[in-house]
C-alpha cells in the first residue's frame, strides 16, 4: 500500500503512544538543547584550534629559517657545506622540530640533507620552483602529521644605486605536528567527557523535569474527573499555566452550558407535567362532581361531558404540539426538502383557517408580490404559516384583519403576517418564543393556546436557516416577519444544487 511520509508518521505515532506524550517531547527537546550545541562546539573549536596551531607553527619555523638563510649566505654554504656552525644549526633545527631540512642550491641540487639520503640529487617540485621566485610556501599534511615549508635564501645587494634581491637557493624543511595532534586529542577527550556527563545529567534530570512540567495537565484531568464523578459541582481552576487556565475556562463554559441545558430540560419537564395535568384535573373535577350527584339532570351530564370532551381535546392538542416540538429538535437529516410553490402553500393554509377567522369576524387578506418557489420542508413550512396566521386571528379584535404579504429577492423569500390585534409589549418580545410562554395565560387558555406554537415556529424557521422577527404596537397590532433562503443551505454551508 502506498503511504505518504506524513501518513507513515501518523501511523508510527499511533502505534507508539509514548511518542505522543508531551513528556517525551520535553525529554527529546532538552536532550537536543543540552547535547547538540556541545557536539557542534567541540567540532568547531577543535577545527579552529588546529588551523591556528598550524599557522603559528608555520610562522615560528619560517622565521627561524629566514635567520638561518642569512647565515647560509654569510658562510657561503651553498658552495661549501663544510661549515660546522651551520651544520650544527641545521641539525639543531631538525631535532627541535622533529623534521628534515634540505638545502637546495640554484641549480636545484640538494647540497645538504639532515637525513643524509638525498644529497647530490636534484629536487624540482612546484613548491621549490615557487620559492625560487621569492615566495615562501607551506603545506600541511594532516594524515602524516607534518608541515612542509620552503624558505628562499635571498641575497640582497646594490646595483646601479638600487636594491636588488636574488634567490640563491631554497631551504626545504618539514616540522612534525605531533604535539598539535596530541593537544587536540586531549581536548577531544575532555569535550567527550563533558558531553557524557551532560547526557547523564540530562537523562537523570529531564524525566523528573518533564514530569513537573506536565503536572498542571494532570491536575486539569483530575479536576475534570472530579466534576464528572460528582465530587464537586464548582467550577474548576488550574491557574498554573495560561494554557491550563484556557482549558479550565473552556471546560467551565461547557459546564455552564450543560447546567443551563439541564435546568431548561428540568423546567421543560416540569412545564410539560403541569400543562398535561391541568386538563386532567379539570376532567377529574367534572367527573367527580357528576359522581357526587347520582340524580343529576341529563342536561348537566351533557354540559359536563361537553366540557370533558373539550379538556380531552386540549390535552390532545398539547400532546400533538409537544410531538411537533420534539420533531423540530431532531437533526436536519429528517428534513424533507423539495421545491415548493410558496404562493400555493400560503393559499391553502389560509383556506383552512378562513372558517376560524370568519367565526371571530376577522378578515384575512393575502398579498403576493411574485410567484415564489423555494426548497423547503412543506409540512414544517405549513406549520410556520399556520401558527402565525392562527395567532394573528386568535389575538385579534372584533372586525379585525389579518394581512399576509409574500415577497422575494434572488436569495430569500419573506412572509409578513400582520394583524390589527391586541399587540405584544416590548418586554415580551424575547419571551414569546419560549416554550409554554403566554402573555396572558388565562386568555390564551380560553382560546385554546398551548404556549408552544411560536416555539415550534422558531425551531422550524431555524431548521431552514431562516430568521423570524416581531414588531408590535400594543393595542394596535403585531407583525411577524419570516425570512427563508430560497435554496436550502445544508449544515456544511453549501446550497443544494
Ligand atoms: P399560544 O398557543 O399561547 O398562542 P404561542 O407560542 O403561539 O402560544 O404564542 C405565545 C404567546 O405570544 C401567546 O400566548 C400570545 O400571548 C403571544 N402572541 C403570539 N402571537 C400574537 C399576536 N399575533 N398578537 C398578539 N400576541 C401574540
């Protein structure tokens, strides 16, 4: 199977959990910081020491041979090598620098060799030729541990008032670098020892340090576990690092949100129980009072039975609304999105509601600016329209009106449901969408409200990624505006094609 380097790294990390531990990273980092510089420095220092030591040696030896070169000329050594003084001097130099000295005369002949091997032979090499041109040379043979140098034997005289120099011969000398190599070896050993000590120290100290440094994270885990296990219901606090503080903050926010959800769930359950109990209590009271009057007239029975039926209908309505609400809470995967003719949907909704409006003596008007087709869930959209128009009829006045206005641009369609009703005060704007919230509980109950309608409406609007707004003047009327995208937008943010 082909695998990218990144994929391979991920696999290794997954297989070897220790490599994913922060402690391991701290350990590797510290080891690298502690050891790498000393390794690099060791190499760098040794190399620069070697260069410097060789150049000092070259300049020392060259200076000495320059002095000897003058002596050679004074004793006319190139012609006659019998001078004891010079021979002793050359021998001394040879011993001192543990190397060979050869004196080469003008015709490239070796006139003197301290090793007495090559005397009388001819020596033509690049260095010697260069030196005959007046230039000193030096060459470091690292492998064999010596430096080879040439020093010109220059005669200076005056000719026609000018100073004239002429190279009469060349000193070809070698000097051993054993002492430099020995010093370097010593330094190398010392540095290695230092590295070993550092490594042992780091190996011993870093696991402990890594443990201390990651301790706050263990504290965060422990604090979270305590909350999970119910030992504490307080907020957690681990201020050791800014990072742990951020984790604790995020966790506390999550905790707060969960508490909120839990509270609202409890409140919802309490509200549901209360709402469901109310019709049951009424039914029980009605039935009990009939039971207590065995000879109650038939008319009373009929009247009470009608009331009981009404209460059962109400119970039914609450249960149906609750089921709708639960459905809205489900994920968008359950949305049945199709292209729906919104004009038609509104017309049919209004047709269903007109009889109720007529009963309340409310006139319903539909105003459409253009034909609109949108990608929506038809049942949920119908529920939105029904709830808004039903409310506009319910919370209206005698001889009132309800106006439904439909318009669209290239992105959204907008439905405005306005009425000439009792209106809603500004303080109630935020609450009317809450579950079971009713501005006037008894009035709403009287006209069959459950307090769930707007909550269902808002959930349905949000499922379509739309918005709902309300504006109202108390005593004059209310206007709900619903704005829905024409193309359904999936959670990923892409429109349907
Ligand atoms: P309900 O079943 O009580 O009508 P809703 O959730 O539909 O519940 O509405 C919540 C409350 O908002 C209602 O009880 C009512 O007080 C207020 N309300 C809703 N629509 C209107 C409206 N068009 N005019 C005045 N008040 C309204």
